[in-house]
């Protein structure tokens, strides 16, 4: 639809101020809608909405002295009925202020003024979104005729949400090395909401109980670091468990890294950390898919990453861009990407499955084209889930059932395609999901990921809305850091998940590794090694759902 025509007939909106906003800070923003030639009739509606993941303070109309107080006024000869509705508009813009026009009408040139964080009566203002976004938008849609058909005003100004001052340090090491290998360390400063603090220029010192070659004694962050610096060329020359302490003495910040194990000889399999599940703005997340993979590679200190957009929002152009980014960011030995999407069928038809491909180019088989305008390839849809199973069987594809927007229905299961299930994400921890799988006799490993919508794969903080916990991480024991090696390990269930901590866990039975199936003629000896990021409270060994041994160090 022509932008100039919309501006003339439907209207336009302006926002003040439009300067960058520090994540999570309080302020006042005034959005003004200018009515177009059509006017807005009695029964018409204006909706100002934000994206699904947005955690901007929830507007309230009752207490003028409390946070997030909102006022709406008009110059027109009409009354306005205002309410907040978390399902005011279509995905991915559901949360909105709904403004109904009644007892009159709005004429061309009239204005409707919405003040977020009106401070005139004592409110401290409105709390901004807590995570960074390049183009945050208060999207304005208008129904001029009371038909429930809305037109989006396309030229509404956007805001950049930027990080705040540093509140903590984070130090990340790889999980395992040998003395003859070069290694790395990632140090970043984060603001109070978990965003990399781009303005941080502090001076940090380093300390390790076992000497680390190539580790500087101090480092001063520069503006080019944007709050995050990767130190390469490190060598851990003595076998043992390393933890490095980083401290900014001037600002009183300190952090201890995750444990790194240096082994004298290369092991058969090595642990790698990653996040396989998250989305970007092309579907229901934040920032672009390119930003998503760049954050994972440069800001999170993870070894591998996958992108899982809801399939009913993925256009042909978006699928091409996802494939391009998967190819572009793949660097064997440094960072592994996986191509995939989220098959988003309703629970009655199978529920959410993350679909992963070994290849970096593949066709997409959606559950539906529900929000894809171009229906020219609708015949490729696979619904319900058994149709997808049949289409993918025999190919290099892995499906991962999970809990999220639509819970996976374990009435549907294909052991050849589904070696693992996801039991933790930013939505919460779902051990019952794994227990249900075990009751059904399914032999599955477990993974944990973020299902992040805030553009921070591998470092997915909950913010201040419906995502209530820190996103998880998956550890994969693989022969090397390549797509093929990680794939083989996933298929063999040589994996485990955590709630975001880099706890090192090794489970062996003789020469057999976690995930393997094998027979024994006498009671087996199971050896477990756990190196935690804090004191270990308890370990349980289970046979199915039965706890058969407990260790409380």
C-alpha cells in the first residue's frame, strides 16, 4: 500500500523524543497521531502496539503517581475509551493500547496524544524495554471505519534501545584444552539487565591459581570493544582445572570464569557449549538474524548456535536470509551454525518441534502459511506432524520436541528423528516433560536452550516480562568443533543441558559414553565426574524415573 496515500488518507504519527534510550530507564515519551482525510468514525479504533518480546513497562491508567502512568487525549469532538490489551493486534505486535472512539468522531487534522510515563501528577515515568534493539517501534494501526480492519502507519519514528552502564563482569573460557593448544577467554561487562555494556572502558586485572601463558596482567577496555573483548593465544601448560578471576578494582566488579579442564592428551570426545534455539525480528524476536548469529559468535562465548523462527512467519526471502547467515558465520574449529526452523503446528497436531538440518541449504516444510502472504508454495506444507515425519524420514534431519508457545505433544514421536528433547528454556524448567517421555518408554537425551526472543543467544536474560528465567545451554561431547561432529553427537545423545551454567559433567560406563545403548551381564559401574561453577549440593543417579543412588558432597 502506498505510503503517501496512507499518510494523506489514514494519517501519520510522530514521537518525541526520538533520542537513544538506555535500556530499563524511566522517561516520558509522547506519541501523537494526526488524523488523515478519512477521519476516524464513531466506533473506529486506534491501536498503538509493541512486539511480543517487548518488556516495556505495562501502561496503567489508574494511578497518576505510580510508574508507567499513561494518558490519552484528543483535540477532536469525541470521547475515547482506552485500555491495555496483551492481545490487541496480530503477531508479532500483540501488546497494545486500544483507543476506541465513541460519542462523536475525529476529523481530518485532529490529533490523539498518547503520553507514556506522564509525570505531570507525580509518576516517575515509564520504564523502557530492558534489552537492546536497533529499531524499537511503537507501531500505530488505525481502523477508520469501525470495520476491525486496520492499516499500519508505516512512517512512525523508531527508537534505538542502548545498553546502560556496566554493573558486572562475566568471564568465559572454553570447556577443555590440551597443553599444546592455543585457547581463548572472553571477558565482557554487562549492564543490570544483561546487555553488553557498550560504553565500558574499565581496567581489569587477571588472576589464576595455575599460571596461564599469554594472559595479560591488566587490560583497559576501549570504545571499540563495545564492552566485550576476546583474548586469544592463551596456553594452559599444566594439566588441571583452571578458573580465572577478573577484577575491575576501580569500580568494584569481579567475576570468576567457568571451569576449564586441561588434559595431558586429547580425549576422544570434547565438551562444547551452545544455544540451539532462539528467534530474531524476522519472526517474533529482536534485531535481525544476522545480528543474532553475530551476537552468539562474538558476545556469548558459545561454540555453536541454531536459529528457530516460527515457520508460519518465514517467507521465502527470510528463509534465504537464514541460510545465508548460517553459511556466512560457520567457521569450523571456531563457531558452528545449524540451519533450522520451528515447526509450529498446534498441539493437537503434534505441537512445537525444532527442525535442524545437517546441510546449510535445505527446503522448508512449514506447518502452515498462516502469516505468510505468498501462498504459491503452500503445497509443501506438512501437517499434522506425521506428514512431516514421512517427508523427512531418511534425511539428515533432527527434530527436537519442546515446551514454549505451543507445547510438544508426545503422543507423536519418531525415535529415528527425535534423539533428544528440550526441557529448559527462558520459559522455565520442565522436568515433567522428560519424565513423561520416559514413562512412554522413549529413549531420549536432554538439551536446554534459551528460546530467546531478545536477540541474545547464549546469554539470554529474562528481562521484565513473560520470560521468567535465564536461558539454558546445551553441552555436546564431540570429536571436534565441526557441524558434522556435533551432528553425530546429537544423534548419539552425547549431550546434556543446564539452566545456563557451564557445569562440566562426564558420565561413563567402561568405554561407553552418555547416550549409548549397550547390554551388560553383571551390575555396571557408572563413573560420574562433575566440575561445578559453585559448590555441588547433590547428585542423583536414576534408572528411568527411580532414583537409585544419591551423592551429597
